[in-house]
C-alpha cells in the first residue's frame, strides 16, 4: 500500500484509478483498508476543491413538484393561498418557518435545502 496525499487533480485521478482496483476488496484485508483510506482522501479533496452547496429552496420545491407531478395548487396546503404560492415560487416572498416545516413534513424536502440562502 503506497498512499500519498491528494494535492491536485492528477493525484485525484490516480487515486480514483487505484480505488477502482481495490473497491471490492475482502473486508479486513489490506486492500480494504487501502480502499477506506482512499475514499476518505478523495472526499476531503473533493469537498475542499469542488464543494456542492445546498440546493436553492425554490429550486428544491420545483424539483419535488416535478418529481411528484404536482401543480402550484398542490402546494397550497403547505404554503397558503394560490397568490402566496405564486409569490414564493416567483421569489417575491420568502418562506416562513411554518411553511418550511409543512413542506418538510408533507413533501419530504430537507430542512437544509429549504433553509439554505438563495
């Protein structure tokens, strides 16, 4: 096992190539230990150099609407009147905490997505 820090994208590519070789190693073997270390190193490098931010709240709602075939009318129990739904989806009104709670509980959109800064 020759593990080294991942300092650049070339090191990352090499780590992925090695990971592909040891990915299904027998648990408890040196290769399985190497796989766990490589995964950790890759995650740290990617989180630092290619962070993925939380989804925009409105985009998260629209995505869930698309997934479930929902209309704006279907959002009224979670957000309020049709006018309020329209204002929220058009970014003219922010989400209140009660709206966030109802959207989370009713549509299973993560709090992280609903509370992230747009």
